[in-house]
C-alpha cells in the first residue's frame, strides 16, 4: 500500500499518515543508538514490569552485588 493511500481495513473517516508525516514522526528516533531504541520498544510492551522494576530499585537502593542478586532471586517477579 502506498503511503496516504486507501486501506480497506481502516475505519471510515480515518486517513493514513502521509510519507512526510511519518518521516517527521520517526526521524528523531534515528538520533539514538539502536540498542537504546530496542530497549525502549521492549519496555513499552511491558509498562507494568517497568513500574515494578522501578519500585524494586527504589526499595532496594542500598543493596549492591551479591545482596542485590539475592533480593532479585527472592522477588516474586524475578
């Protein structure tokens, strides 16, 4: 399908983005390293896991190395 063309699966009254609009939307992403973009995309798939991880990190901020590893093993989501 060409950008901006008709898509039979689209809802009536909604139009697809034009190529220029898509480029403007995604161009800033190209400024970041691929590995960071990959992590951000994975994180966006599981937003609740990010919340749980942030809470765990905050609650266990003083733990380091072996102690942190052990706390992660005991964590229900770990």
